[in-house]
C-alpha cells in the first residue's frame, strides 16, 4: 500500500525539479531540426531503408545501445545540451520510450536523409522539413498542456534551436538527379536552398523561436563514400563538392546577416563545421586520429545503414583512431571535437 501513496509524490517532486532546472537555465531546452548529423532516432519508426538502430551503431553510446543515431556514440546535439548544463542526450520526438516530461528540456525532430529540398526527403522516404515543423507545432501544444501556457512560451522562446542539414540536397539529390540538374545550375540550386532555409527560419520565428544555431555544409567531398567513388581522382577528396560546400556556406552566412536585421529579437548564429572538419582531415594526427580516408565500420569504403552491421569481420576495434564511423558520418570523438569548436561561439552568444 505504501507505493500507492509515495509514487505520485515522487512524480510531483521529479516534475518540480524539471521546472526548477528549466527556470534557472538561460537556455532551458535544446530543440533540433535537420538530417542524420543530428537525428537521435526518428527514422526508427519511419518506413525507410535509412536506419541505424542496430549494432554496431551505438556500441560506445551509454549502455552500448543502438538508438538510431548514425554514429558509434553520441552526436552533436547531445554534447551541446550537456555543455549548456542540460541532459547529456537529446531524445528523438518519435521514440516511444520518451514523453513530454523528457522533451521539456530537449527534443529532436531531425530525420536522416532529409534536406531543405522536399525532393531530397523523397529519395529515401524520410521526414521532410515541413513535417519536422508540423511535429514541432504538435510539441508546442503538448508542452503548453504540460507546464502551462506562460511557462511553455518562455521555454520555447529561450530554447536554443539547432539546424543542421544540406549535404543530402547535393550528394543524394542534385548530383544524382537529372531533374534538378535540368532545372538549376549548381549555383542556382544553392540559391534555391538558401531561399527555403530563409523561409523555414521565418516560420520558426513566427512561432516564437528566437535563438537559432545554423550549421553549414562540411567538406562533403572528403566523406569516405565520396572518396571511394572518386576512382579517377585516386580516391582523394572530391574538390568539386568541397568547393560547392564553401560557396554554399558563404551564402548561408549572408542569409544569417539578413535575417538578423530583418527579424527583431532574432539571435541567429552560423556555426562552421567545414573549417574544423577540414583541419581534422588534413592533419588527423594533431587530433589523435590515424585513419581519415576510410571509416571504422566494415571496410569503411561505402557501408552505411544496413551495410554497416555486426556481420562484417572488418569493423575496427578502436574507434578513436578513426575520423569517420561509417562511410558518411563521423565518430563520436570527431563529433565531440567539432562541438567543442562550436562552443567557443555558442556559449557566449546564447548564455
């Protein structure tokens, strides 16, 4: 009988502690939009082939559990959340193991394989950005019901929103799609995506969002998969893709400047993943890495998702020596180094 009386009180105390932590932090929650660089497991419940909720994914995650994160361990939002004094993982919105009490201090709407362009999400049947936004609106209503309208609005306006996407638009869509190439030059396609990004941020702003970190493209020509395909180039980085990434990031920075002037009270910050990852790739030993041209999982040449599985005898034993976990995604160690580089800007700007 004792449990009948004590359990509700324990729940009340737990909820009060959550509310106290939310109140005390200047960034009360981390809210995430984007692709596989930041997806915490939403694709687990989506009918797509692009999944990672099986071993060896997650082998270095707390408990050695595959969660749907495309890495051997944690991903950037997890480290950012922890750096702001919040929980060490940001849960996926569609993960049935979590509910609004978990999401009050952080939630991820990202979907691996998505992009700014709706046509990109169609390629592998993943969640498009407009749907991520619909889930966010649903979350807003759940949060208001959970903590009350005023407190929820405070959390939503003070939360730090992370956006990380764009690589799939080029590597999965534009360069593999005759349709998009017939419609746009690559520079026109960059502008097309910038327009979509701007409208997405304006929509977030109209919903009360005020603090956003927008991450640009990495040196995507140096991903192991792209090196593998670059046979004529002796499996070196594909400089054409890297040049596009640099060009796109310049335009993204311009968008950030314009929107900060256009939208009163908006604090939009551009975070540069290109520079730090480029440094790691060019001088891996400075960061404690031995292997950069191939990934840890399986042969490291082309495996991603279901091709990166426990059946492969070639998967590396020491992930910390590798920059990349699978042929498209960084290891947990690389993710942590990238975030530490971001934090020099993020912490003073948003605290």
